[in-house]
C-alpha cells in the first residue's frame, strides 16, 4: 500500500475559485520510507493575491512568481494528479479539506471530471490524540511540537513535513497510520461528484454533542435571565441607594441564573437598572477581567467591579 501526502498552494483563493500554482507530494510505504517526492508547479492563469489568516496582505510563497508563467496549467497535470490520488493509495494532508476544496474548484473551473478518493488529515489525527477539537492546529506548530523542521508554504516541503509529522505522531502513539485511524475511530473524508464529505471520529462526535448541549443550556439560561429582567426591572424601587446606576453583567454571570437573579433582585430593590449593552451601563460586573465585553464597557466610561466585591457590598 502506498501513502500519498500532499499539499497545495494557490495564487489566490476566493469563495468560488482557487487558482492552484503548486501541487507538492511525497509517496511512502507503510513504514514512511520515501519512494517519491515532487513539487508540481502550475501556471495559475491569474494574478497572485495572497492574504494572511486575518485577510490582510502578508503571506509570501517561497517561489519567484514570474516563473509560474512558463509552467503548464492545471488541465495539463490533471491526469497525473488524479492517478496519484486515486489509484491504490492512502491519501493524507494537513487541514486536507482545504486542499481537496481547491482541487474541486479547479476541476469545475476547467470543466474537468470530479476527483474521487478518500482522504485523511494529520491535523485531525492530532486533535483526536490531544482530545482538543476547540482549535485548528497549524502544521508549523505541530512540527515544532514533534521536532520536524521544514520551510513553510513550499508545497513539496509542506507535504514532506506533513508526512514526518504523521510519522512522529504514530511513534508517539505507539502505532502506525491505520492504527491511528482505528484507535480514534476515524472515518476518512471523501470527494466524489464534486461533493466533499469531511472527516469525523468518535471523539469529534462526542465533542459536537457536548457543544450542542452547552449551546442549548446557554440559550435556555439566556431566555430565563432576560425574562426575569423584563418582568422585574419596571418594578424596581424608585429613589433607592442604587438610583441612577445601570448595571451590565459578563455573559457567564448572565448565564448563571441562580447568581444573576439574586444580584438583580437586590439591584432592583435598591433602584438600579440593567442593560445588556456594555456601552450603556455605568457599572460592569465580571468574575475576572471582563474580557472584550468588559473592555467595551470600561472604554465607554463604566466602573468595573469584580463579582465578589459587589456580592460583599450588597451583603450577599
């Protein structure tokens, strides 16, 4: 069985277009012994417009952009790439869903038949191994963690680093490639008929289930909190010790209905009011530093008071 690790670089990526300029790949056997390695360079038939993670200019590919005009276009290399990915091989990349989408967009752009293969993802393997699905691990960060050196954004070097990261991860986990698949019950992604199915695993499914449960709890707590505010604020005592004070709580305090209701009962009984808009309050309450919402409130002129201080002041 061959293992194909690949990476793609594009001159530009938009919602409905990804103009490929490099397809880098390495082929190994089951023991990660290198059999083949190449950077297939392509004429993207378009200008280079590269952006960083936040959309700003900054990403630089380690190539001479003018040289790409002399290389063949994607259709000229399509059959070779298709054969490499589809014929009797296990395919893997890093954040592979992105590269598979680039292939999909290029086939549509040039009106070529859809690719058809299953694929795996070192990033997804790592998320399962760390049991952390809350963040997207970059190849460079994973490589540093696992002791792999490479030049970022050269397609063939990224593909080679992806292979070495996979090899190191397998060694750390005491298994081989398919052992990782079995250990974390990973179902590979798939592309066929221009449709893409992403990877999943038992751990990822548990994470999604728990995240949905937390969202539902947050929604219910949010509704309960604001029902209480809308029902009771107009009944507040006029002329009390907190008259003129407009409070706003951090989100986690709003969601902790047992605490937030007690606070509001005392605040309303003393003439205070409540707002959900941090720019409209003059007192902001949080357990820690208040986060972005707290910063917004303080910038707008609100006093920041830790929850413990308020509870003590209100004799709670």
